[in-house]
C-alpha cells in the first residue's frame, strides 16, 4: 500500500512537470509527507527528480543550450544549493516554506500580469540582478526544500519564447542541481541515511510515465497559453506553500 501511494504521488507530480516544466517536487512532496518524514521525502525525491529532469531535457532538446544564462545561473545555484543543503540540518523547514511561498506568490503574479500584457517587463530591465537572485535564492531553496523550480521558471519564462527551449533549459539546470543535491546529501552524515527505497524504487517508473504523458499533452498547447499556464502554476505554488506552512504554524 505504501509503495502504491509512493507511485501515485510521484506520478502526479511528474505529470504536471512533464506538462509545464516544473512542479513535481511541490506536488509529490505535499502528498508523500502524509506518511513519510519530510526530510526523508526531500532527500529521496532528489533521485527521482534527476531521472525525470534528464529525460525531459532529452525530450525537449532542439539544438540550443543557452549556455551563457545556464552557466551563470548554475554557478550561482551551486553556491546557493550548498548553503541550503547545510542549512537543512538546522533550520525550521516550516518557516522557510512560508517565506518561499510569499516570494513565489508575488513573483508569479508579476509574471502573469506581464504575460497578459498588463504590465511591462521590470525584472529583465535589471537582468543581472534578476539572474543573481534566481541563481542564489533558487539554489538555496533547492538544497533546503527541493523546490527551486518556481524561481528558475520565472526567469526563463520571461527570457525564452519557445516552450520547448524553455522546458529544455529549465530541465538541464534542474538536472545539474539535482546531481549536486545528491552529492551533498550523501556527504552529510545526518542526511545520507534518509534515502527511502519505497519512494525511490516506485518513484522512478512513476517519474518516467508521468513525464512522458505530461510532455505529450503539452505539445498541443499554444505558446502564449503555455506561458500563461506556467505563470498561474507559479502563483498556485506560492499559495500552496503559504497555506501549508501556516497550517502547521497555527
């Protein structure tokens, strides 16, 4: 029964990530923590996330790497992920999720209004600062709660116009960050024992199936609608984190 629950939780997460390029960590984690320890879930999902992001990157590769932005964000994210992975041992995850949710909510609202043409680009006019924030803050959240997605997605949803290029670059960056996360988790004594085979072994086939179906469904969506859907998903992600953390605090 536990194994089936793990399969369904990871499948639903990757159905969404296959469709819009992110979101599996939020969805799968929210479900799995109902029966598993939260740190155990975060650490274990780093394995399934690596499998999924590599497969999604391969599926969406169209010959362009966007190396300048990717390398800059990855370099900064390495620093952030290291900090986040270390802090995971000491910080109260609930308060981290609350702050993260607030940031994601407001940036998601901005992105949605921009995609609808209501406001002009603000963040891209300060592209260097936006890139630094994306890399460092996104990396820290990756190490802490395994959910840097909305921050990186916000940046590339503003910069890239093609949805396949968008999903490839985001998946490529997530793949590298997942490798780094796994290395740090294995290195830290208090975390290396948290890899749970009930999550990992059942989560891998669920990841492959969910990613494949989600990606195929997204191919039918017009680019403009796709980018608006991504914005709404960012907003919903922020709301979920805020409600989840407030529910545990109050």
